[in-house]
C-alpha cells in the first residue's frame, strides 16, 4: 500500500496531559512515517499536545490539530474530531494509549469509524494497570471499532486478553525503537569520578516517583563500595524525600540529583551501567537508549523488561523489592570490568538487531497495510 504513488494519510491521536515515553513513541513514529509513503498528522486534546509533544511536531513540520474534548461524553469534542477527520479523510486512525483508559476510554475510535476511516489502530503501552468496571465497559464500547491493537511487549498480550477482553487475533506485538544516537558529546555529569581511578558510574533515568523504585536503588547504594556513584536523572514527587534520605545516609558525595536533562545520549556515554529499578514498566525507552550507547543494564524482572534484557548477556535482572539484589549485581560488575565491557558490546549488538527505529516503524506500517490491503477480518 505504501508503495503507491499516493501517500497514505495517518491521523495519530493523543489526549495525554503530559509528555512521557508513550508520547515520544507517537512522535518517533510520525517523524519516521513521513518519507515512507505516509503523511502523518497529530490530533490532540490534552496538555501534552500544547507542551513538548506539540513542539516536537511543530519543529518537524508535521501538521497538528488541537481540538476541545474535555469530558468523556463531550458532544463538542466528538463533533470536533469528526470534523477534522472528515476534512483530512485519513486512511488510518491511530490512537495512543499510555494507560488502558486513555484516548477517552478508546471512545475516539467509534467517532473515527463514523467519519469513514477504513483502518483504526491503537497502541497499548501499559495494559497491566488495574482496571475498574466503568472503565472496562466504556473501553469495551470503543474497542469494538479498533481493527488492530499494537502492543509493545509479548507480556502485554495476557493483560489485554484477560483484563480488557481483546481477542488475541487482533493483537500485534511491535517493539519500540529509537534512532541511533551516533557519537554524542560526552556529559560532564560524572566529572571527578574517573574510570581510571576505579569509579563505577551508575545512572537512573526517569521520573522520580514511587513506581520507578528509586527508593530501593538508594537503599542499595548503602551496600556498595565508596567508588560506586549514582546519578539520578529526572524530576518527580519523591525527589525531596529521596534527597533527604541520601543526606541522612551520608551518601551526598556519591549520589547526584541532576534534574531533567536533554543530553541523555551524552549521559549514557559517560556512564558504566544503567539501573532500572521500576515496579511498573512495559518496554522502557531508556533500556534501548542504553543499548544504543553500549551500556549494560541492571533492571527489575517485571512485565516486558525480560524481553529486552538478556540476563547475563546484556545485563542482569533483579528483584525490584530487594536492595541487596541490586547491590550484589552491581558489585559483581564493579569487580569484573571485563564482564562489564563484554556486556556493553553485547548491548550495542542487541540495539542493532532489534531496537532501531527503522524496524519499529516498518513493523507498524505492516499492521497498517494488513488492514488496508486485506481488511480487518484477516
């Protein structure tokens, strides 16, 4: 389908109130559809569309329409979306679901169907989030109009079928991907902690909140040698509490709170290990970013993460609730720098083989083409 002379129009929908990993997914997809026989457009009704996500689309020259849809059963919202879709007349409508009940419980899908869209696709990022009766009922109504459900890990399939009653025949697994960062400018975040002097430099990247598990990571730092240092990249509700804990533990000279940073590739290039201590994740981008930078990963053994991290090959999987598990694993790499280097090399190979953005976009296009060429029943 995308080999034809006429470009296929794709509308991507987001009602996110902020810009996180799921919104980055949307932007990377859109910016890489252009030039492959597809014309992407973003339609948004959340604060994320007016913030970083909107700026990304604007800077890339991708059309972006903002509509007013401020409550579930908003006639104004549904009418606005219907009008935009009739004007654009897309072949594909792709709604983004950071959580299972986003895109107004998938109720944007029947609006797209009424507007005459042939192929309706959703992407489910975190379907394991607990459901509730009202949400399940509303989502069930919207989901009937979705032809294919893309999800970012195989682990997510059981949550989609069990929690959300989506037929497995409609589910397609497409792993996230990222552009190759090349050779970034190194960060100064670890200045004074040189590898040549024996330091091992850990980095944790993400919002500082309970589900990210940085409290467990801080506890593990108490059990590690003095030459193991940690940089926490991000902001969040638990930052103040963790800063206080670091001071009480006497770790202030070994734990860096760096705040929000844009130079993630440079930070990864300057680190030795990425630690992902989360309690709730599917397939976090930061692991792919670490692999792209040749960085091994120590990560919690939850949900889709074991599909990314080869235990003992590109990193190690640990119990999210045990600081001792993180500490023992990091200490092993602290003492065996040859193993650390081998894992870093393996991580880069893994990125090349599995997590390039080109592969992720091609697999998504295959889902579009499946519906457009053969219909939703196949």
